[in-house]
């Protein structure tokens, strides 16, 4: 029987004690039991932990993990990550290296990582480090350590260092048997631009935090380290772990040095001289996502893959000597013939490692091809150097609609099966206790204001309440409760102190008139809630508010000064729902879990000539400086606020501008960042210049509705869109109520009472409940 030669006297004392307990009642010597168990696959080891407590202690010990890792001969597996349907979790799949003649479009689901950002998660390690891989969430800037074999993952604590650019890698310290995450940062340090290095050691004596590396970055290497960070972050080239060090590739234009290395054990930097074949700009200029060279670990050694597709060649060089920088050519892959279609046409082709027996190792190549609508086709191929055969084993299509990315991120990694532990952070340990779970269940049932005040109880409660998964769970819990509750109506008032605005429940205001200190001294328009937040707009700014907690944050008008447009613009049509020459709405991007303010500005609006020009600005609320203005609606929009429904914003068109004389609904999908046009009901689709009717869109009872305000009949016709068809939902007669007459007011239906079907009407001056059966209005305020 094959096995290690480790004898009883070589084993640690605690390990011997455990084995003694096993051997007392066993028919086989305990050495033979260990000999057998260490050859089992990871899945079987986990099952055998349930045999007895002694086996559970043995199979969970670090000593057995070392034996199992040394004995394991399981070939590496291809692991890739993919967003789930809900966008708030990430699925981890495995795929075998055999396609059976046809590439797979989906592998075997291993497990999911809750709270990770799905489409915004990327794999940092193209090859696992002793069985562990490192993942990065670009939205929350959080890192995850994952063991795909044991289905374990842990989220690392956030770093306190802000960075304009950074690059991170995972390494293993052979001396201390610890895993270290190393991060190089280009950013501000004491108001100066500098490069820094910080390390996180999983489950170590240093504590659950990031620490600066001892000695920092040497002064003579700072320019090179800074260049390595820029090259890695711009071209998405993560460091490669080999021979006990992490390695970063420099841009070929840097003479003299090719690679910056960082020793995981000694925590020191070094540089590797440039090879003689170092050729700047070797990649085709027509491929913006391609880079000429990238590092890769193959058979435990550092290699350099040189992309020479402009010469129909892909070369792989191995580093033979660190001090002299001697590289030798291991493989030259000719891309002519059958390989041309698979490897030359894609925008990028990268080698991520090799696999298979020593006599027939195959090279793993990942390609990425940009398709329409921000879709990317990614394929994984195996190349046999002996037969020169290329086999496609996996083909997936992904959508990258987040504005954070210009280059697609990596989603693949080669993983070896090990029992390497994924140490839990202090926060995860604290939150997994029975007391923490009970506290979480209680906090989920508190009102939002009480839950916010609970942050002051202790640091543990503060961390729990501010965790993203708690926020998401709280929203889902309250949303389920709100389905059986009446909608809440609040009045916007003037804030006190540092608060921008105050929100008073309508039922409290009904008891008496507010004091003068709470009345607004400026005109505002408040949106309906969008994932718990409301947008309050004034002529000069927008305010994101949570009426339940008192949170508010201000945003400038699309980052621009609207006074520059005043000389070209006619004055806005004055009614209660306009604030200057802008139309603004609030939506929620589920891909990056962030609210987005969508503003539409008119650069030109001339009703006589029907000439107009529009500018649409998207501003992500989680990033003050993140805005984009490359989106233009297909039709002009009117001055009424948009309606939000399930990630979509809807406006009514302005038939007095442009070529079309018809009303139409304009939709905007925040996920695809695309506009679309929905025809209005045929009954009032066409607009006439002598017609004084007004049309706009609203959301009522979870459905998209269009409202036609007819001043002649003094009524509101409300049409609802269901299953792609318009149907008349309500007709609101207002002749008997001059204060709600559409001849002198803009009357907006706000909500429908789920109990009696009464409709809440708002004129900006009055709020009332309309009874569709009795055709009466009850004044509320």
C-alpha cells in the first residue's frame, strides 16, 4: 500500500493521543487507519467525521490535513463563479476537463456565497494556493477566501486604507503554515501619493485585521512597485504565487526589470531582470482587452505567457534563475490552421495553468470575445502540446453592464482538492453564536428608527446592523409585512439642525396644523419609495432620504451648474410637480446593490419649432464622483416625474417636441442601461395642439399606469398595463370639487387604499381620498 513513512514517534503528541483512542477498540492498527484515511477524497473525509468524536477530532486536526495534502494525487478541477438569479449571491461551479465532444455551458453547482455581488465578483487567483482561492467584490471592496472542495468561504474584514489603485494576491507561508493575503496600494498617505503594502494573515497571532508589512516598500523599489500596481489594476493581471512568492508583472516598456516579487515567508520585495525576448507592444492593437504578456504558474514554477497572435503564435517561457533572469522557452503554440478560429479572433487569450499526468500535461487557455449589448462569450480550452489538439470544455456568456468595468474580469480558477481550513473572522464567529442569531431575529422585527438607535448599544450590534446581509434581510422582512399593511403617507417638512428635511406621518398631521418651523420655505418634489429610500428634489440639488431613520445625503444636479443653460431655456411650466428645468427619478441597480439618480436636462426646448436637445445623467449614490452621461432618451420627456417599478423608470413623452405627435411611455432599464418605447392606449394616443389634455405615468398598486387629465370633462382616466395590454382601471370625476379640478391643478393619483379601493389624490396643495363608487372626495390635509 502506498503511503507516507511518518511513524508514530514523528507525530505530534496530541495527534498520538487521538490515535490511541481510535486504536483501542479497532481491529486494525491505527497507523493503517491513518494510512487509509489520508488517501480518501475530501468529500469522504467529511462524511467519516460523523463516525465518532475521535474520528472527528482526527480528521479535523491540522496534522491530518498536512498528511492528506501530501498524499493527495487528485487532479485539479476547473472552478468558475457565476451570478445567481437574485443578483445578491454568487454560485460556485466545477467543471471536469473532458467535454465529451461538446463544450458545457454549465458545470456542477458546488455551493453559493450569500451577500456577494454576483456579476461584480471576480476571481483573483487563476490557480488555487494549496486549495484556496481569493475572490474580490468590486462594489463593497471586500475579499473572500474560499475552499471549493470543502464548500467553505469567509469574508475578510475591510481594509481601512483607501486606494485609487490596488492589486491583491494570496500566498502560503511554508514556515508558519499560514495563508497570507497581500495587497499593494497606490493612494493617499498623509496627503502624499505613495505605494503601500498590507498583509492579512488568516487565523494568526496578528489578529483579525490588515497590518502594514514590516519595513514597508523599499524606497529604491517604490517606482517599480507603483508601476506594477498600475499595470495589474488596469489590465486585470493579478499576481501569481510560485516558489513561495507572489509575482507582479511590469509593463514591457519598463527597461531592466520584468517582475516584482514578494516573499510570503520573509515579507520582503525583490525584482527579476527582464528577459531578452521582452518586446513592447506585442499584442494586436485592434484588441483593446488583450495584453502582450501575463504571468502563470505551471508545475509549481513561474512562467510567462507571451501573446504574439499578430504573429500567429503563443509562447510560454519558464523562469530558470531568479538572480540572472534566465528564461527558457517551454512551449510555442502555432495558432494557424484549426486553432485560428478559437484563439486569434477573441479579444483576449490567457493561459491559467496546466493539468493532467506528467507524461501528458495539457495547457488551460481562457478566451474572451466581446459580443453585442455588453455580452462577453468566455471559453475554456485544453491544448495538448504533443498532439497540438485544442478541445473546448466550457462556453459561457456573461453580461457586464456595471459601469465599474471596462475590461471583463476573470471568473475561472484551477483548484486542487485539499482540506485547507478557511478560518472564520472574528465577526463571523460572533455572528454565528445562538445569542447573536437571537439578537438578529429581534432586531429584524424592530421599526427602522429603533433598529438604527440600537447601533449605540455596543460595537457588536453596530457591526451586525451595518452588515449588508442584515440590511437586505431587514428590507425583505419589512417588505413582506408591508404587503398586508396600509401604505404610509408622510408630509415633507423643513428639517431642524443638520437635517435637510423632516417627515411627519399624515395621521399625526391630521390632529392639528404644523407649526411654522416645520413648513417648507422652498419648492420640492418627493418620489415614491425605492428600496426604502425617497428622493427629494429641489431646483438646485437632490436629496436621498430615509424617512424612517432620518438619514439624508445631498447630491448636486448631475455634477453640473444649471445656470449655464438658463439663457437657452424657456421657463418651466409652473405646477406643483416641477422643480426647475430638470426631470429626475430614483431607481435601484440590483447588480451592484446601489441606488441611482437619473436626471434628464434640456439643453434646448422650443415648442414653436419643435426643436429640442436632451442630456441624461446617471449618478450612483454609493459613489459621490461616479456619474455617466452617455445615455439619451429616444423621445423627449414631459415635465412630470417618472414612475419607478421593479428596477425600471417610466416617463411620458412630450408630443409638443420632436417629430412624433403621439404620446408614448419611455422606459429605462438600469441593468442593461437601455431606453425603450411603449405605445400608449390607442384611445388617446394622438395629441392635438388644440387639445389641452395632460398625460403622465404613475405607479398604482404595483402596476404601471398612464393618466389622461381631461380639463373639458374635468376627469382623470387611468389605464393600467397588464400582460403587455392596456386596460382602463379607473375614471376619477372631479367636477364637483373645484379644489381638485384639472382645469386649474395638476392632480396626481398617489396610491390605492387596499381596504376600500379609495384613491389618494395629491394636488400639491391638498390631499384627499376619492371613492370611485360614491364619486366623492374626503379632504385629508
